[in-house]
C-alpha cells in the first residue's frame, strides 16, 4: 500500500510517497522511507508523530493513503511572535 511521509523545517521540507506492506506501522514506514538517513538527528523516541494532523504512536497500523507527519519541537510560542515583532518595531522609532 502507498503512504506519505512529511517532515518540515524552516528552510527544508520533505514529502515522500512510499510503498509499505499492508501490516506496516508508523515506525516501519518512517524507517523504510530513508528520512532518518537524510535527517539523522530525528529521534523517534522524543519527536512526536501524527497521521493527518492527529497524534499517533509508532506502533499504530497504517491504512492506504495515510500521511505520516513527523513533528519537531516548537522553538517559539506562536502567540508571542507578534508581540516580539511589534516590540522590535517600537525600538526602531
């Protein structure tokens, strides 16, 4: 069956479509995709994963067409970004 794997960084995004066995798990698909070779710092013990935006476990079974997403840690709270932008604009005046 065919599934997709997505991983994104600020300057680098990767979207793969791969073929996996019918009984494949999230972890098996990630390992078979080769994404861990491209991004060796991805640690599946600490990074969260999801299927179509819903949290998933590494041992979850996949269905045809599933899109696995690997989530990296948030480096900035989205709610505070506008405040920092406005604060830096005030400093310029």
